[in-house]
C-alpha cells in the first residue's frame, strides 16, 4: 500500500537526518514526548504540539485556519494534488528566495511527513470555527 | 446584560480603554488600563489570526480587521458589534483617514485596498492592486494613513508603494512608486506624518518616500545592511507598525539578523545597531522615547528586551511567558501590556521599575490596541 511505503521511506530518512543533525544537537523543540513509530505517527502529546505549531506558528503566514496569508493556503483542497515528498521537503528546508523558512530544527522528517499527510487528507483537527 | 431592560450605561470616556484580541475564539476583550480589568467581551468576529484594529477619532469604536476579510465596527462602551461586513477573502489590516471618515482595508485576496464609510461601513472605492510575478494581484501590506487625506501602502509581490489620495474617497487618486525593491513586507508612517518607510524582505534594504515631496520618488536606505553576514531564517515576519521612532532615530528590525538597526531620521543613514536576543518582530518605543521594547520570533518568543535609547544598549531581558505576541504602551507609557499566547494571559509591567503590576486572563491573546491610537498619525 502506497501510504505505508511512504511512511517507511520517511522513517528511514529520519535516521539519516538524525545522523546529520547530531553534531549540531537535536531539533530544538523535540520534547521527548515519545518515540515516533512509523505506523502510528508521532506520540499523541507530540502530535498535539505539532498541530499547535501548525495553527499558531505556521498560521502566522498561512493563516490560523490555513486558508492562506503571506504564504499559500495549506488546506486539503490546495495540497492534495501536490506531491507529498516535495511538500515535506519544503517544510524541512524552506524555499530559498521566498518567505518560507526551514523548519528542520523544530521537527524531524517523519514528523513533517506526518503533518503533510494530515494536511493533504484534511484530518488536522478543525479549529474552533465559529 | 439584556439590552432591553438594562439601566442606561454609566457615563464615561474611552481614553483609558482598549481591546485585547483572543484570536483562536474570534473574540475580543474590552479592557480598562486604569483598573487593569476586563470590562467585557465581544464575540462573533470571525477568524482573528493576524487581526489588527484602528479607532474612530472619538475613541468609541474599534474597527477590527480579521484574516477572513471581516471588518467589524465594535462599540467599546456598549460592548457590542455595531456593524460588520465581509469585505474580502483574506485580509491583513487597515487604517483610518486623518479626518476619521474613511476606513481602508488592505487585502491579500483579492489583492487590493478598499475604502469604506467609517460610519456605515458602506463601500466607497475598490482599488485592485497591481499584478505580481506570479500573475496574481499583489498582496497589500503596510497600509497607513498620512496627512492631507492620504493613505500609503506597499505591494508585496509587485514591489511597489502606492500613495492613495482619498480626499474624494469615491474617486481615489493613486501615485505609484515602482521598483522600490523586492517584497516589501510592512510599512510605517513616521509620527510627524512626513515619511513612509517600507521594510524589504526580498533584499537587505528599506524603501523611503518623503510625503512632503512625492515627486522625488522613492529612495533606498540601509542598502545591504546584512552584507557579509549569513541571513538567518525568519520564522515570523517583523512588523514595522508601532511607534518605532524615538528621539529622531528610527529603530528598525533587521530581517534575518538578531539586530535592531538605528537610523537617524534627518539623514536616513544608519548610525548604529543593537544586538538583541532573536529575530525582532515588534520594535516599539515607549511614548516618551526613553526606551524601546522588542519581542522576537520563534524560538526566542518567550523573551522581551528593553533598549535604552540613550546608550543604545539592552538594559533588561524579561520573560513574560510562552509565546509573547504583542505589546502596547499605555497612552503616556508608564505601563506596558504584553500578550502571552501560550500562557493565556496578558501581563502588565511598570516600565520604570520593570515590575509586574497585573496579570489578566485571556484566551490565546494576540494583538493589544488602546484607544490612544485614535489620535496618532499612522495608526
């Protein structure tokens, strides 16, 4: 199944990232909330942190409801047709020459891939949308 | 309170009132800066991420610009929505004209500026922005009011500054300044109303228009201020709006550097820099200009630093809590209110002693806006 495959690749890539990052220290906001397992995504506490980061800090540019701002919308509608790996890469490395910064120091590759998967299928918790 | 059977509201002025945005729940608090108290809340304001506020000149009404394009006129005294309109798909803020009659909204999508009757919120003019390199109408940033019934704004994608003469608001006249630099991200009008300053994100530099002499065009200042230093990632765009002009000097956030740049506003030359704890977001002078307060982007957003404008040194580093989003001085600056999003509170400091004098509970507070803005040029 292609979803499974993608997650496995992400998990392998994570090992690579960790090795590269090791000399510079671990990503700044990893709180040790739990071991990331490939099948289930980050541990629940870490998932909440990532969703909060997405809403609040990504939201500064993409809108708290992800409907766009200085950065483009990150809604399922906007993202589902775009390749997941390149979205993950955009999150980790940013886009030089644009306002999109790299988030490598705030999350691992598998966490970025998890965010992208959730964004693309629209299963990021809806905010209080009154 | 039920409007029908309520006793008449006690008479009071609004000079010591303001609002705190609770962005995640689309609500605002009406606060009293003398009492350090929340007087009440107003909700139903839509998506308030990146919300900003301007005031009617009598200080009674707050015009709240929401991300979802909502423009809401809130009555601070009765604590209710007076009018509300959904004026765009994606908006970022606005301004009010010198005479208080026209409210202008700056929009991302569809990109442009719209002018409204401040009393009724009826649309007076729709000014589409120029198209940027991606073929879309440019996002509009840095909208501010200027003397003689004008507004000034910047076009992020197209790299232009527009001077909008709105004396006849149904027939605004536009003067375009092109090629001012790549990706202006915000702008300010100096407190005396003379200059418009637009920060550039796409290059190291700042664009300047002398509003006394628009015929001289836009000039470039601080060219290449980051030369020779690696540019750090910017996790949040700095904001220029705020009273960042102190004692004849402009204190401006460097983009991609942990520095505040100091520029002499007579010559517009850099005269110094202050190393600070992170990427500055808001750089705001206390109203008497003796101190400049700075907050920061992630990962340094738990700190606030105080710069002494005489020695140009950081004299204090405060830790108000997790995710400091905004700060606002009381009208004469004896206190500063700081919103701390992730601790769900607003913290009030005495600016002379730096002691905490009050804490107010608020749901993920972001912007804080006091009615003293009503009387300031460029707010």
